[in-house]
């Protein structure tokens, strides 16, 4: 009788539906940010954190994994179990630029896009005390003393680096590259007069009270109406950056759907809208269906830029 009872229980448990994703999420979800705290991407993640967690029904824990132009954090995110408990909040550099530059443990195909969060042109910025009030000022000084003016980046091959390289090439000038682990370090270097310039996302300008020299946009943007474009200075350089949410490839469709719903709900949240508006960071939501072809096209475009800059894989 005991053997029959045990067998019945075993058969019953085997026939029961597996609960692996039925209650997702049943514990906190980790959001990997592959740049230091206080940087542009970290500000996006933390601005979204509370509302996203509330919409998902679990706490969202932001984990900063720094180094190697964002590739260390990207590699960790790509290698995480595809169960929805690790997401990757990232700008375009680690996913669409760095795989063109070096041999990595991941590629763009290691991730499934969940949603696009925000997008804006990069801004050429400097401390408030800068002597470079315009692009013309910068170009004239750089031609007078080639290689002397320093600019920081979030690492070799990052979008911040590619923007500066594009400006150098268009203006036929030579600047001095000083790489950092992320935007927070690059900004701090400027503020301590270690470097003179930086090109990155506009939300850093009000965050650190910086001076916007020019915008890498096709035309002036609403959040910086008084700041001219690089094009207005006579150089056809347009560079945008965006932040999105990705998960490891193979994450179940229903889990990705829940993450996508939480993403949309968070971006619709009044407090999140207020935070991003204050940070000069326009929301540019795309769901997974629209974000996937957008990322694929960007991967191809940035690959061509990396190759033209001589930064491709050897």
C-alpha cells in the first residue's frame, strides 16, 4: 500500500505543470549597468528603478559592473541564466560598438531586446569655466596646438569616443584621448581640470552643471534651444545615443513580455517622466518588436563607423 501511495504521488507530481515561470517574478530582479554609479546610464537605471519594480511586482536591484568600456558588465549579463532575473540596462556602446572592436565572450546575438528607453543626441560639453565657448574656438585652438587639448571618454570604441573621433576627422584636428571607466569618471576628470572636453548624453549637463558647447544633432533640440549644433559650425557630424533593456538570449517569451509591460508602465509613470525631463533625457520608448530591427540597423551603422575610425578587430 505504501509503495502504491508513493507511486501515485510521484505520478501526480510528474503530471503537474512546472511552476518555473508561472509566478515570475517571485524574487528581486537584478539590472546590470556596465558603467559606474553616477554616470549617464546609471542615472537612467536609477530613475526607472522604483516604478519598474512596482510595475513588475518585485524589487529592481541596480548592480554596477564597471570596466573595459562596458564589456565586463555586458559579458556578465550575457552569461546570466535566461530566466528574467538578470536584465541589462545599457547604452549602445557595449552591444553595438564593442563587438566590432574586439573578440568578446558575447555578441549582439547574445541578447534579446526588451525595450528602448530614452534617446538623444550627444552633447560636446566642458566645465563652466571653459575657454572653448564654441566649436570654432575649439577648432582654432586645436589647429594652433595639435594634440594638446584633452578629451575624456567612457573607453576606447565607446560612443563617446566615436563622437570625438568623428569631430576630429570632420574638422581635420588632432585632440588627445584620455579614456575612463565611465561617464562619471570622465566628468569628474573635467571638473578637476585633468581633461578639458567630453561628449556624452545631455543629462550630464544639468546633473554636473556643465557648459554645453554644441549638440551632435541634425538640428537644435528642444532641451538645449540655445546650444548650436556641430553642423552649424560647418561639420556634418551627427551622433545619437540611446539606452535600452536587454535580456540573455533564450529568455522565455512570457517573461520578456512581463518585462516589456513593466518597461512601458515605468516610462508612463509621472514621477519617471519628471525625473527624465529634469535630466534632459527624452523618453523614446520602443517595444521589443520595434526595438529589435532598430538595434540590428544600429549595429551595422556603428560597425561601419568603427571600421572607418580604424578601431576594428585586427
